[in-house]
C-alpha cells in the first residue's frame, strides 16, 4: 500500500460519508465512509513515515562504486 492507495481510500470514504444519501438496513454507509477515511489517513501517514525511513529515491553517490576511465588507443 502506498500514498496513492491511502488517497483512494480517503476519497471513497468521503464520497460514502458526504455524497451518498441512500438508507440501508443492516449497516450504515456513513459509518463505513468514516472507517474508510480513517484507514486512508492512516495508510498515507504510514507510507510517508516508511518512505522517509527507507530513504525514498536515493540521490547522490553510492558507496563502493568504482568508476574506471577507458584507455584511448
């Protein structure tokens, strides 16, 4: 799961919470929307936290890389 998944979960939850006006028996769509919004925020925050701890896209030099120049004949 990544940041995109968290955004999709949050968006789907917001739509279910604020845009859906259907009344159902047995479960509440608004509650499911709130749960999806919370899951989306948690997924996004955790993805950001782990992305930072893993370093993300590394910029700069690698350790142990040797560059050799070719001899011109």
